């Protein structure tokens, strides 16, 4: 079997596995957040923390709870990093420097997992487990509960209440993330991923040199890194390291993990709004964009510049030979259409157009299927924009799921959509126009622009992958990157919850002959078109000057 056939076989197996999980996992997720009963362990947590599980929150209170929880998370992770040398399981590593600690604390709290350090040489076991791994669970849960609150905006009427953040957070963690993580970690350990608390070993090689062999509870972090769409690897080379991703089986399983919950969330949405066809429509749009990304990157990585480079395996630079170009392409497409950012090959080594597609995937806002929760509330906002555009065409007030899309809702949707381009393009422009920003560009010209655009797009969209040719460990990028990650995470969540609160206050509108049916292939096509046009118009100049210019040179 040639490599091309092997790559598409991987894609077919992934598609089949995800399709098999769509209904049962989506239904289970819907039951989690509609169940009236609290588990005993949950009641114990509520009693210990003084939470009233029956309290219902306005959207503004829900937002304040998210921000307060996340602020405490940033401060706690920063404190652990700055004191790790004196804590348990330090394995001899020194305290993390202030700028790296700030950037990492913001990164893991926002589900970005952008890493300006080599994990095995910088973070102690205690920091990795109690600081970073805990946030990989918590940040994923926060993203999920935001979309659950937004769905309640469609299902509730004449109220200003969207649920209880603390109850939603607890249920997302205990009922969904932890059970799946335990099962996934056991599968990864069986596949060869390491899981230990052993000290590092220094060995003498056959040539007489010394090499340090690291260890750590890698499998338990690897599973939530992928399943929670976090992306932060235990090792510097992430999922290209044989201790994190030892063979083709673990490679395809890790891709499956990072797509599992985002692709099942539309089913939960359909179940909660009482119309499963609504979920099918949204997941169809997601699959179309994901398949196009896989096909596009695979195509350009196979072509890579003509017969000469092809014969010399020119696109193999930066590719892990255990997985080859097809394994790299499927992973790269899947990690950028979600907000995962884990990598099994280096995106800086992708061909110009292959890397351009990865950058475009991130610029989409990662809604196909996007990050856990974040992708779903992102595509719901774009679905509202699509319905609004359709309403303009026929000259009537648009409706979506029985709720009118009025000026108030469109203002929240516009603010949501405009936030990330403003943050990304402003940060990239400042980096290009300042001495500190230019000093870290190791590859001048179009590729240097691509690296800066990719970096800030990745940080703002909470992806975390990078074009490695940018010196983002410089203090300038550490500080500005932390700010960009916080803005890119919480500003859209605020606008999404504001939109949900506005929808929840409305009375339901009965369907009529002029209501756009949002369950049809026509709507799916319109939604995909609106997504591509909006993103294309926003980022085309930067894409043209970066990857397109490099690819056509």
C-alpha cells in the first residue's frame, strides 16, 4: 500500500470511529447537563465549597464566575512554577523565570498550552501534574460549560438565567472528562506511552557520550492534552516524541481523542434543543471543512514543489518517519481545526501552501469542529450570522430555533466575530513594527510574516501550535502572548454568554412559511460559505503576503 492510500485509510478509520461515537457520546453529554439529580461526590464538593447547586445564574454572574475561577487558576499556576524547586518531585529543576511562568500560566488557563520552553527540562513533575495537568481538565471544562449555557439561551424563555457555572463545571469534569481520561490513559499505556515517577537517567552511549533519559506520568497528561483540546506536550517535541506517541496506533488514537468531544457536541446540542437534525446540520458543516483541510494539506505535502524535491523527499524535513507525510497531514489538519495545537511533525516545515492551510484553519476560529465547547459556541454564532444574512435576502426578521435575531443579538455576534481579528492583526502589526518584535524573527521575508501571524493566531484562538522559526521565548513575545491568549479566550466567551442571555429573555416565535429551515443541505452550504467568506475577507491580505507569496515564489 502506498503512502497516499494509507493516509486516506487513516482518514476513513477516523471518520468511522467518530461517527460511531457521535450519537451515544452526544446523548450522554446532553444527559449530564439536563439531569436533575446530583451525584454523591458532587454533593460533597458543593458542601465543601459552599456552593448552592440549586441556584441559577444570570449571564453576567456566569461570566463573573468564569473570570474569578480563571484568575485564581492563573495565580495558582504562576505560584507553583515560581516555587517548584522547593516543592515535591522537583527532580532537581530550578524555579521557572517570571516571564515564562506568566506566559505558561495564562496559556494553560486559557486552554492554549502555548509552550515557550522544553517541558522535560523546565517543569518539575509536581508542576506538570498539579499545575498544568489540572488546568488541562479545568480549562476544557470551562469551554464546554460556556456552550451549554449558550444552548440554554435557545431552550429557555422569558428568563435571565442560564444555569449554575459551578455545577456545570463539576459535572463536566467528574462525569465526562475524568472517566474518558482514565479509559484513554489505559489505552495509551497499553500502546507504549510511558507512565512513571522515576528520576531522570543519564546513560553512556556506544560512542562514549552522555544522554539523559527523562520520565514522568506522560500517558495521564497525554490523554487530556488531546481529548481536552489543550495540546501542551510533556516533551519539547510534543507528539513526535516516542514516549508520548510511540507508534502508528497511538498516533491515530490521539487524533481520534482530539476530535471526539468536539464532533459529539452538535449531537448534544440537537438533543437539548429537541431537534437532532439541527445537530446533524452543524456537524455536516464541520466535517466538510475538516475534510477539506485534511485533503488540502495532504495534497500540498505530497506535491511539495515538483519532481526534484519529491525524489529527494524534500517535504520529509520536520516529519516523524514513524508516521510519514500522511500521518503528519491528518494530524496537522485535525489539530488546527480544533484548538488542540499538539503536533507530531513541525508545522514550520510544512510546504508554504500546506502551512497556509494550517494557518487558515486556525484563523477560522477553529469551529470545524473547534475546541471543546469553544468550537460549538463559535459555529452557533456564525449560524446566527448566516440566518441574519438569509433574512436580509428575503426582507424579514431572521429567526433561529424559535428566537428572533434582533439588533441586540447581532451586536453580540458582531463583537464576537470581530474580537479575534482585531487582537491577532493588532498584535502581529506591533510585532512587525517594533524592534523587540523584529529581533526574534529568524526567517525574514514572507515566511517570517507567516511565523508571526501563525503565532498570534494560534495564541488568540487558543491553539498553541507554532511555526518554530520565531523566537517566541523572547520577553516581548512572552508578555504580549499572555495578554493575547487571555483576550482571545475570555472576550469571545463574554459575548457568547451575553448573546445567550439576550436569547433566553425572548418568548418563542412559532415557525411560519417564511422561516428558514436550518436543517437542510441549503443551510449547511450557506453556513460553510459565510464562514469561508468572512475569514477570507478578514485575513486574505496577511495570507497573500505570507504563505501565498512564499508558495508562488
